[in-house]
């Protein structure tokens, strides 16, 4: 796994919540899988690809890997918590993700925002964690990479869809587990949202899907300490994650805090 990918996933775990900078976690696995190929395979869904085929980790500055969380990042040269371009990075932005935000939920405060092609778009998917209100107790994160029984289907408690609207960073949250639990950024809210499903379809692949009728809550996240609720949107998607023969699987320390999350994301910005 590249240094930048390792850093991203470590911070991602951090992203779980800077508000609780002392919160620590254990995880069910230390495995991180890089080199994944991701196909967005629904032409009628709210999330679409750019028509250039699968998103391949390490090609055209794409990142796609799995461990603590799964992450698909259209262009890897961005800050972990705010998804802002890193100054001085000149790699071309070749790929993009297409987001349809034209289906607001009535009376939720949302409005149609159009279809957006975002070359900084990213989608992050987690399985679940065992929450504890005891600040001295480590929380247990069930890693995406541990969904390893063929035919197994689980509900994701956290999907983050990162999309720029009118040049400002927004996050569409799906599920009850929100960022800010292990990192120094404000929490958002997943009230009223749906949970996607993750299925281990073979020894080398997963499917991640939110069926028609699924709902996410959109936040303006241009200021990571002061997010603004923009209401609920109907949002569906389907993607296939393949682990080719050349994919790499590495081990990381089993315990984490907001200070070592980066090595975890693929592990995740928590």
C-alpha cells in the first residue's frame, strides 16, 4: 500500500471524531487490502462512473482499498479530513464520480442540486463498531476486510459520499455511525437515513449497494468544525469491488487512536 494511502486511512479513522481526541479503538482485524478494482455498475442509480471503466487503485491517481473501511477516491492528492487538494500536487485529475442530487425528500429542507461530476469525489464505506459511553474503554471496530464469508451480507452503519456542490465540500451521510468520534472534527448526523448492504460475493469480491428508495442526509462540510444540514435526498448506488491476484494485503497495529488513523483506512477517517 502506498504511503499516501496508508496516511489517508489513518486520518480517516481520526476522522471518526476529533471531538473525542482521547477515544481509542480496537479492531477485529489488522489486514489492509490495496490494489482493488471498483466497478460502478448501475446506470440508473444516483452514483455513476465516468465511462472510463473500473477505478483501479494506483492508476490515474485513484485510490481504492479496504481494511478498517473501504474507500474509493477519484484523486488521492487531497487532505484526509477535509478532502482539499494538497498544495503543490500536480498529478492530472483524470477520473471523476457522477452524483445525482436531484431527488430531495419532501419537507426535509433539501432542494434539487443537479447532477455533479466531481474529480475529487470519494465514497467511504464502513461495517460497524461496538459503541461504548465509557471514555476509558476502547471501542471495537468491525473491519470491512473481515466480511470474508462468501454469501455473507451485512448492513453498513456508515457510508460517506463526498461531493462538491458549487465548489464547496459536502458529505452525504448514510447510517447511524458518523465521523467525529475518534478525530478532531465536528460530528454530523445520520437521522432519517438508510443503511447500505455489503455482500461478499466471492473469495475475491464484494458488492456494496444502497437500493432504490435509499436516503442520505447531506451536509455542507466546507468548514469541518461547523457542518450545515442541507436535508435528505433519495440516493442509491451499486458497486462491485474486486481483489485481483496482484492485490496486496498488509498488517497494521491492532490498536488505534485518532493519532494513527491514517494507517487504518483503508481503514477509515473516523
